[in-house]
C-alpha cells in the first residue's frame, strides 16, 4: 500500500512538471509565432556580433516585408533547406517577389545558395534577443549528463514522497479525551506507563494523592481527637480535673475541704 502511494505521488509530480513545461512552451510559441524560438550559434560567421554558443531568441511574428538592411535574420539555406543560417541582411535583390541577400559579418562576401536568394519561403524570423554563451548548457546536457540529471530529479521526487510519508506517520493525532502514555517509569499502580494507574485516559479523577491532601482514611477518629490534649500526652479527663480551682487558677485539695468542714462542726458544738 505504501509503495503504491509513493508511485502515485511520483507520477503526480512528473505530470505537474510536464504540464508546466507544456504550458510554457505553448505560451512561447504564441508569443514568438514559431515552433522553436531559441537557436544556438554554431559557427563564427557573425563574429564579433554573435559568438559561438550564444542563444538567439527569434521573433517569427516580424513580417518579412518589414525587414530592412542591417537586420539579423534566421532562415533556411535556400539551396536545399538542409541548414539553418543566421546572417545580416545586406541588400534587397527584388521587390516582386521580395528577395533578400545576406552576408556573415566575418565573411568577405555573400555565398550563393547560402546567403541568397532569400524569399519569404526560407524566412524563419528576426533575431530579437541574444543570451550570451548560454548555449554551453546544451553542450553540458549531452549524454550521459542529461540522463544523470533526470535520474537525480526522479530520485529527489522519490525522497520527497518518503519524507512526506514519514512526517505524516510522526504527526499522529490522538483521539479527543486521551493523552499519550509516557512509559517512562512506574508509579506503584501496577502499570509502567507513569500515569497513576489511569492507563492514558484523561481527565484523571482528583484524589488526595494528586492534590497533596492529607490521607483522611488513616486519620484518627473524632473521639481520639476530643480526648487528647494539644500535645498528645494528656486526656480530656485530666483537663476536667484541672479546671476545679478557685478564681485565681489555684487547685483545691478535696482532703483539705473535708478537714475544714469537721473543724467548723466542732466549733459549733
């Protein structure tokens, strides 16, 4: 299943790239009016104006009738149309039909069958822009370098799909109402997930253990608290005996009271 998803992702990426290239190429054809608006200079016949490996951007929408002496044009060789030539217009040989003569800037003279006669049939377009030395890229992309680059691009797509899958696996979303188990240490509840015996479920019911409250189950009952002194060494009975005293806090001896009462009776007699 995972392999199928990766393959589908790669196919999708390649399709997007191809569609993008196709749209760009169609746009260029509409803008320049010819199937291929880019040409690489392959000889030195136009030095110093054009150097070998310069890339020419050719405008095919430039009308043939509007060409003037001094324009640099691209055309098929009139003798057999087996080569594409880029030379400068040097004269108009005829107006009906319009026929031009060209010459390379580095050549001494025009070459019959190559530089003339040029009619609208041979005409491809007028040079609009020159990208200096950019044609070296085409030499670098000769086999096997181009195949290596294609392999690198495909490898990058495969790696992208694997990384995306791994990222999705790492970003697992837990269901609502649960927390992820830590599994770090046990806490005396008979499990090893470190969650206080709650087994990863949340919320945890508040208890004396979590709220740091005294354990009421082990506290002494009320009778023991009521019978003991604040220091824990006396009883309520002892306290009751202590309060039998006169107003100034002194204690009264029961034997002394009895003797006192006996003396009073003897005096009365």
